């Protein structure tokens, strides 16, 4: 999968100061990487992970999220396991 560089650039450009919903989003964020600069800035988080061919932690069940393996392959595996 080829991601346009603008995806990464958008992720870098969108920072907490630009997000009016950050506090609201942080309250429901399930990502355990607490020190992430994109925490609560969902559009930047999605763009960042998409540029790396990954999915954000909030897409994963709690136990799988804690492994920090955000790969699409891991997502498919986790979601297929009973």
C-alpha cells in the first residue's frame, strides 16, 4: 500500500492547539500510550497510523491494544480469533 506523503504531513501539521475537541476525545481515548502527542487529536492519530500502514489503538480490543502491535495484519488476526 502506497501512502501519499501528504498524509504524514497532515499528521504533523495537526497538533493539539488546532483541535477543539481534544479534551472531549481524550476522555474516551482507549490508547494506552499516554504520552503520545496525538492523544485526543483523532484526525492526526489516524493520519499518522495510516501513513505507517497501521490502525490506531482504539480500533483494537483492550488486550490486543496493550501489545502496541498496530499492524493491519495483527488487527485482522485479532478480529478473527474467537
